[in-house]
C-alpha cells in the first residue's frame, strides 16, 4: 500500500474523511488565505479549523497512550498577529543597524512575512510535549534532539503523524530551501494542500505592498519571486503534491 492510499485509509478509520464534506469544492477567499478572515475554529485550546481540530484530537489521544501530551504552542495566527511579530523584529534589527534587505533576510530565517504564513490557514500547528517542564524558549531545535525534553514526542510524530494527516513542512532535507528546519511544526495536508494551490494564484507583491508591514517597500518583484520559490514552496514535496 502506497503512502497516499495508506493516509486515506487511516483517516477513514479514525472517522476523518481526507476531504471533509463541509470543505469539498469550497472556495478559499483571499482574506481567509491571508489570515484576514474570521475562520470557525475548533476551540480556544485547539485553535485550528474544525475538521483539523477533529483530526488533531484523535492524534492527541493516541499520543497520550504513550505518555506524550501534545500541547499546541501556536495554531491559527491572524494577519495582525503575524504583522506585530514581524514589525517588532524589524524595528529591533533596525536599531542594531541592519539595512532593510539585511533586516528582511534575517527575519525570514524563521519568521514569515505577514500574509504568507501557513498558520493563517488554521491548518498548521506548533507542538511540544506538555508533560515536560517548560524552560525558556520551547521552540528550539536542540530541545527536540539529543537529550532534549521533546525527543520522544518528535520520534512519535515522525512515526505516526501522517496517519492522521499531519505532515512536517520544514524538514531536515538538505535540498530544501527557505525556512530552517522546524521539528515542532506540522500541517494538516488534506486541507493545506488545496489552500496552498489557491494561495499560489494570489498577487502577493501587490497585496503585501499595500499593508502596514515594516520594510514592505523593499519587497521587490525579484525578492518576492525568490521568496515564493524558496520559502513558501520550500516545503516537503508531500505538501505540494497537487
């Protein structure tokens, strides 16, 4: 059985259709794709689209049987929230003397431009093992490797997450360009795939140049083309198989 068939079968077994009926043939309005809409989320504790939340709860229950508490650090993130993160980092780097292009390139090592985050879709989630004591910044690569507190969770997710539709976008694949490796980030592929396809039809240069995003005037057409290729599409091939 190939992976695609296995994924479809597994999701049917746990009661989650790979294409939930309420999402079939649904258009994705520009505001929703940019994080400017008002999506209906599963709950306060699980800030994901409802069908994504259902799949996540199933996965969470399975992980609990292994002593792992899948805790959401970040789920849905609005455009305004991403803009505040971006602008704060931009102004901080600016104070340190970074020129606009240097500033932008530094931020996009890990953070996305507002309007380009996968978290805007309600399909993506940053996870840690909530059974472990939190010390400092939890989303650090070293905490998911070696003797880090989230190693067991990472290994469990690598083995089981795809059974529930969740795929890691930013893998350790050396041929992948764009954002750095994020072992905590997973995307619900049944909905994220068609949303990405719809997203790629947007005129991002025009959209982002009209917002109150620090440094947006320095987002040239060449930069946006490269950003699209390396950052937005710098993901595992399983999440762009359309």
